[in-house]
C-alpha cells in the first residue's frame, strides 16, 4: 500500500509540474521549465499574430492609393512582423525546453514504477506511462509538420515587408497584390497545422495523471 501511494504521489507531481505556470516552476528548478499549457498558450498567441499580420497586409492593399494611410499601414505591418518573428522564436525556444523537460520527467516516472511490488499493478502503470509517452511524441510530430508550413510562410511575409520598406508606393503594392492574396489563403493552412498541435497537447494532457 505504501508503494502504491508513493507511485501515485510521484505521478501526480509529474502532472502538476507540466501544468504549473512558468514562474512557479522556476522557483523549484534552477533551469526554466515550460509547461504544456504554457506552450499551448503560446501557440494560441501565434495564431493570433498570424491573423493580425494577414489583416495588416490586406490593409496595405486597401490603402494603396492613399499615400499617408499607406505609410501608416506599412508601419503597422512592420510592427506586427516584429511581433510575429519574436513569437516564432519564443515558440521554438519553448519547444526545445519542453521536450527536454518532459523527457526527464517521463524517465523519473518510469524509474518510480520500478519500485512497485505488485507485478500486475506495475504492468498497468507502465502501460499508462507508455500511452502517455506516445501521446507526447505525437506533439513533436505535429509540431514538425506545423514548422514546415510556418517558416516558409514567415519568410515570404518578410520579403513583402522588405519590398514595401524599400518602395512604399501604390505600384509596389500592386506588384505584391497577388502574393498578399496567396499569403491570406496559406495562413489558413498554417493556422490549421498549429491547431493540430494544440489538439494533440489536449490529448496528451488527458493522458497524464489528474489531481
């Protein structure tokens, strides 16, 4: 009975660490710990940044013949692009930290299970651990697919920003008009790939011990 309580306590601690806010985790560990839910929130914010910059690009198109408004629209585009770049970097950094942190805690969870005396209970607990690990691995796979769509998308937006900073004119906007339209269409696919990651995070959360 004592061993079962010990195993349950260890599993709950693992789950709690993944869900706790970043600042709370840092108080217990010297290295930064990014929880699954923190990462999920960053992905939601990234989707908002993508929608925002597409709106900004469309605003540039609508202001093409109004120089004063066009100048302001391009300035807004620059600001939103800086925000998008920073968000992408934050998400990438958090993903690396999260992967390392969760790997360490799955290893600790597995080690804890070895102390169980009941072979039957140990087998059931190990099955739970294995299923949870597989769910987390799916996050990595979905994130890799999202990255393949996101990075070229951001790169193409950067080209538009550079172009407009060099030539803020209606002619320049007309030149980019078709590209901006295509980026708007692609943004839905990019955002959808991020939604896939978010949904897999939710599935992984359900696979972890709950309080």
